[in-house]
C-alpha cells in the first residue's frame, strides 16, 4: 500500500476536506501535485510550488472525476 503525503493529509484536514476523500483519492492528489510540479508532493507544498487555491482545485477535480465515474457506472442488479 502506498503511503499518502503527510502535507496533503494536513492540508485536507485544515481545509475541512479530509473526510471527503478516500485513501485512493489522496494518492491521486499526490500524483497530480507531483505531475504539475515535477517534485515530490510534500516538497512541492513546503516550497510553496502549489497554492492552497490550486490544491483545492486539484482536490475538487479528483472528487469530480470519481463522482462522474460513479454516475457513469452501469447499475448491476
């Protein structure tokens, strides 16, 4: 199991969004931050390479993606 970034968890908690995310969501958030900044997600946050606004946009995009996948999934009886 992959370990989730300490800073991502902290920021999610500070923003009152931790309860909205799963472990997999947090891993996706970590990966998106790393993709955008080119450095490890904790380092990106500590260096100020990602703003809180951008972080929130990333979180919302991950949650929206999950929601769209859930809505698109066929109902199985």
